[in-house]
């Protein structure tokens, strides 16, 4: 499964009602570190497609979702399981660290 584009319109269905953990990548097009982590997020999505979902939230387009999660810095990675935040991480991380967030 490829990375999902999460918006306020599909957030409830794809994240809150997901039967799998969901890794959310909060990012923006102008953010250099976000561009560095993007290919890693794509790899993680491919490697974890059977056990998790991976979604990207553009904070400029989805400011309401960014506010709900109190996003102050990007990239921020958040893992939501059963509708609740269970893990979060700010900044660029190696793939191994991102995979550990999901487990």
C-alpha cells in the first residue's frame, strides 16, 4: 500500500477507525527535513503494508488536523492506534527508528 494523503475529509475513516496502527507524517512542501524523510516514509509504507497504514498530512492544507495534534515542528511523526496517539517523534529519523515507532 502506498502512502495515503490524509485530509480532514478522510481522517476519521482512515485514522480513527483503522483496524491497523497508522503512522502519520506531518509535513510541508517548504520543509527541507520533510523532503529528507519523505523517501524513508515511502519505504516504511511499503514494508509495513500488512501491519500498518502510513499517511501524510500537509500542515499548510490541513491546518485543523495540525492543531488537533498540537504540531509545533515538522517533520513530526505520530502513531495512532485505536483512535489514540501512542507514539510521536519530531525531526528526521533513520528508517529503523521509524519502524520501531510502529511496533
